C-alpha cells in the first residue's frame, strides 16, 4: 500500500515542484524588476540633476561670474543628493542579477569621476565648454540606457512599454539639455558655425524623435500629461527662441539673451522632469502590482499544490486501500485454495472411491465460487485467472487420481491372476512333498516351495500398492514367535536369519497377522539382500507393555545419514503409485502397511555396523497370551528337536481376494503348532520341561522309519490320522436313506474332521453381519475350494 500511495505522490510532488519553482522564479523576477524600476527612477532623477549641473558648468565656463559659481555649487549639492539616493537603491540590486551589469559598472565608474570633473570646471580658466559637457553627456547617456534596459526580459508588455516610455521622457530632457549647451557654445564663440548649427539641429531632432516615441508608448492618460506639460508661456517662449536659433545663419552672431535661454530651457526640462516623475510613479505602481499579483499567484499555487497533494494523498489512499483490500482478499482466497482447499481435494482424491470421479464435473463442483466475481478490472481478471488455474489443478488431480486408481486396479487384477497360478504351483508342490521321502528331492521341493512363496509375497505387495489388503479371514491371534517364523519363511535367504530374544507372552491380533508378516518379511528381505552373503541378520521382539518392538539388524556396509533420512521419510510418507514406487517396492509397501496398521518403522545405523530396522507395533495390534499358550523362544526347544538338523520349512500365507473390507477384518483358522513335552522320566529328570513343535516330531518320525528294523511292519502314523480318515470318507459317501425322488439324504456332521471346526456357543441374540465381510469370507472360501488344497495349513506347517 505504501508503494501505491507513494508513487502518485512522488509524481504530483515532482510536477508541483516544477510549477512552484517556475512560480518562485517569476516572483523573484518581479521582485528584482521592482528593485530595478526603483533604481531606474533614481537614475532618471540623477540624469536630470546632471543635466542641470552640466548647463550650470557651461554657463560658468562661459561667463565665470560669481552668480554662475553659486549656481554651479547649488547644482552640485542637488546632484550629490541624487547620487546618494541612487547609490542606496544601487546597493539593493542582487549581486547575481545580470540585468545591465555592464552599464551599472560604467555608471559607477563615471560617478566616481565627477569630483575631478567638477574641480576642472571650477579651476580651469580656459577650459573648453564642449570637452567639459561631453563628460557629463557620457554619464547621462549611460543612465538613460540603463533605464531603457530595465524593460528587457519583462514578460508583461504594458510594464515594458511604461518603462520604455519613461526612458523616452529622459531622452527628451537630454535633447533639451544638449540644445542648451550647443547654444551657449555658439554664444561663447561669438558666431554660429556650421558644426554648432548641426549640433543644434541634431538635438532638436532627437527631442522630436523622443517625444514621438513617448507618445507611441504612453497610454492615453500619459499623453494628456504630455499635452499639459507642453502648454503655457514657458513653452511658447521656448518655441520662439528655438525658431530664432533655427533661423540663424552660420557665421552670424546669435542674437539671443543667454539668461533667458537658460531659464526657459530649464523650465522646460523641469516640466519634463515632473512628467517623468509621474510616469515613473505609475510604472512603479504597475511593477509593484505585478509583483504583488505574482506573489499572490505563487502563494495560491503553493496552496493549490498543497491541496492537490492532500487530495491526491486522500484519493490515492482510498484507491490504494480498496486495491489492497481486494488484493488481500484475493491473497487470502488464493492461500485458502493453495493450502487448504486444494490439499483437501487432493486428499479426498486419494481415497479408494476416487476411480469413479468425473474430472471435469468434479473440477466444476470444487471451483464454483470465483475469487473476484463482481469486478471486471485487472484484479477481477486475476481472480478469474486464478480460479481457472484452480479448476485446471483440480481437474488434473482428478485425472491423476483416476489414473492411479486404474493403475491400482491393474495391479490388483494382475496380482490376483498371478496368485491363482502361484496357489496352483504350491498345491502341486504340496502333493509331491506329501509322498516324497528322498531328503535331496525334498530339499529341492522346499526350494521350489520357498520360491513360489516369495512370488506370492510379490503379488501381495502389488495388492498393497493397489490399495487392497493382503490378509485372510482369521479367527485367532497368533503368537509373535510364529509371526516371525512366518515372515522368515517368505524370504530367499531365510537360513541367514537368526531369531534372538522374542517374548512368548504376546501375540499379534488376528486381523493384522498377515499384514505384520508381510511387513516383517520385507524388512528381513532387505536385511539379507543388502548385506554380505556370509553374514547373518538378527531378529528380536520385545514387549514394552503398551507396544511391541521388533528389531532387525544386519551387518552390511550401512547407509549414510542423508540416505537414512531419505528412506525414513519414504517410510513415514510413502508415495503414490508410480514407477519409483514399483522400483522401490519393498520400502514403499512397508510404509503403506505401517500407515495402514498404525505402526511405525524407522531405519538407523546399527550398533556396530550395518543397518537396524525397528518396527513398533502399537497396543491395538498386540494381545497377551495365557501361560499355557506361550511360545518358547529359540534356545528353549527340547534336545530332541535340537538334534534334528532339518531346517524348518518356510511358511507361505495365501492372500485371499477382498470384498471391500480392510485387511484387518480377514482371519483364517489356525491349528495348534506346539504340544506339551512328555512327562519327565527318571532318565531325563532334572532337565527343564520343554515344548516341541509337531512338525519336528512328525518329520523325525518320518525319517526314523528308514532306520526301523526291516522286519517291523508297523506303518507310519501321526496324530492327524483320524482326521485324514474322516476326511477320506467324504470321497465315498455312504447312502443311508433317499428322498421320494431317489436322491440321497445327507447325514448332518457325518464328515466333520475332528478338531477342524470349533462349534461356537449359541448367542443370545442375532448379530449384525457386514455384507462386505460376508462377501470376503465367501470369496476366501471359494478360493480355497478352487485351489483344491486338502492339507490344513497353519503358521508352523506347510
């Protein structure tokens, strides 16, 4: 706002300064003109006094009588008074004034030479009248020229004409004075010479010219004054004397009374001096009036400029306030759009239901209000342009959301199709594993099984990138030890993972088991992939009451602090679906799973070297286990199981299709993995009671059949034989009764596998079931039937 107000004010002040400067200059000129006009008046008076002193000097040089001496002395005193007045006014002229500076200098020099001239007039016995009078003539001519030069540069024509008219009156008086001197010279010479006659004629001609100049420049009032000054007895007597002088022939003596001639011409000069004084007064009044008018005009202009500045400031402030108010409103609206509305729209478009959005319609709905709807000026156009940019941004974001949703759908469909093939491969591998007794081939089958399981994890990662959960429908919580083993079975280098201290009294909530397994599997895979082939990675899981912390450390080269910060930012804020997300799919999947579960994953430098990945599971994801269901940590297995060198088979979860519910709602029944150790006998008394895995018992018994006595025909058996036999009866159903139409009747619960189904207690009242959850369960059931998986799969057995 300051700039908006300052710009016009600076412009107005600039132009006002120029106007005021010119007005001040004109006022200064008017003031200087008044000073020069007053000096011109004093110069006219001084010229008149010098003319009278000159005639007195000529009369003294002609007769040299005491009366002439007294008359000359009186004229000198009057001239000295005129010189004093002239000098006082001369001192008021500004030093920097250029008007008639040369003439003033000449006048000052001539006035300084009056004293020697007067001394010469008084003491010179045979001094020449013409030489003496010529010195006076030079000073008088300079004074008259100065009066005329005062009019130079005067803008007002009336003032200039008045100053020139006053100077013309001084010229007429000087012409009369020259006639006086010329006649006295002729009288003193005794005869009229041609040169003297020529001087007399020239003086009279100069008088006529000056008179005509005055009448041409003077206003009518001054012309009346001229006529009045030229009437009377003195004028008639002077006219007769001038005619008598004009009729005299060269070589003759002038028959003219000198005292009468001097008195008559002096009277005429006095009349002209009075007229000049009246004219000078009038000119001074005009000059003073012009100065007053100019000063008043300058004051008025200054006041006008101040008012203009004030008005400009007020108008500019009002306009600037309106502009800044609108700009601030536009700025606030733009900030609201940029930092609130647009991010909210983008966040809304990141929801799973954004695939059905029409970009153009959505952009129109989100930007219905213009920022400046009631203005057609530049600010309004700016608001409309920003609204158009907002609409374009929203439309682009909607198009990107639709594109991401379509890409996610592509990932989901491709992953599900791949998963069907992976499930088929796993089913075939399971059939071969079931009847295989060769350890080498079994190891190869385990390798194929692990490879297919890793392929299934990649498919599950694609499901996560597509925004779909990877979990299945489960009913029971899973101990943390089994979750870690399940994650271990999904990586390639599972043999390099060492499980350290794991609290056995905590379990992972059923609805989050598969997501946690997937998250930990990705971290374990990174730990083994980005470390030396011969190194080991350690996994530990400890419960802190309100959370569980799982740490996975490797012995790789580690990461630099900037890279750690970059990866932690990626884990905290995983990107949307793009090429970079697919390229760094492991950490992106971990970040998305952590965000979905409410967990946190952070990478930092290991205690010695390598990288430490720490996953924190919140209290909502963990459950406490009763003592009878504790899972023993590594190192507490029985000696029998410890002697078994066959590595635990990898675990492969089966991602099931979802039906609109988050993965937290999907669970899968899990069979028991551990059983209590046998009762201590005297041979093992003193040893700590342990629990051993069923899989180790079965596998040991499986391979121990090869070392049993060949005459022993006892077949191999397991605790699950009864369940297998019950399930096998389903292939040959026994028909007990038939319907009227001949169709067999099914006997309820005849083919139930013992321990496979837990009959829920009868509820007191019906429970509302989410249709999406029911659809998810049915999809999982249909997928299980389609895969034709006959062997129950749990977290500890293939």
